């Protein structure tokens, strides 16, 4: 019973670190593109890489220290998918104004991408409501 709980908890932690690493590395790509275009700074790239690499290193360290027999167990595998599935479920929740959390997240991410990539720079800074 204790081994099952430990496997599930390790899976949850690794799933959370995995989501965090993917999110940080995802933003690193846009930050680097922004630097190459001259619309972003190297500090943004450094912060994004840190946000992606630190959790990734934690995943590598935990997997390296973990017993290999634990990786194939059902509690561990359920734990790994637990955080992404929970985030997906939270993204489907409705806000008081009727929109979904996921829609707001995508809208904010789109605005951040537009800012990093300088999409409104060429048109005189038309603003967030104008997506090119």
C-alpha cells in the first residue's frame, strides 16, 4: 500500500515537472525568435530556458535515482498523467463571464507571442485587439 502511494506521488511530481519543462521550453522558442527579430531581450530567453531546464533536470535526477521497476507500475503511470489531465480539466472550467479558462490562457499566450515576436511593431503598434 505504501509502495503504491509512493509510486503515485512520484508520478505526480514527474508529471508536474514534465508539464513545467515543456511550458518553459515552449516559451524559449518564441523568446529566441524575438531576440533574432530584435523585438525581445536576452533576459527573456534566459528566464524561459531556466523555466524549462530546471524542471527538466529535476525529472532527469528523479528518474536516475528511482528504481527502474517502479516506472512500469500502474500507480506511477497514473500519477504521470495526473497533472496534465487535471490541467486539461481545469482549462475546461467556465469563468463567471461564460468563457473557459483555456480560452483565456490561449488568448493571453497569443498576446504574449505577438509581443515577443513584434507583430504589432511594423504596423505602428496597433494593439492587442488586432491579430495579424
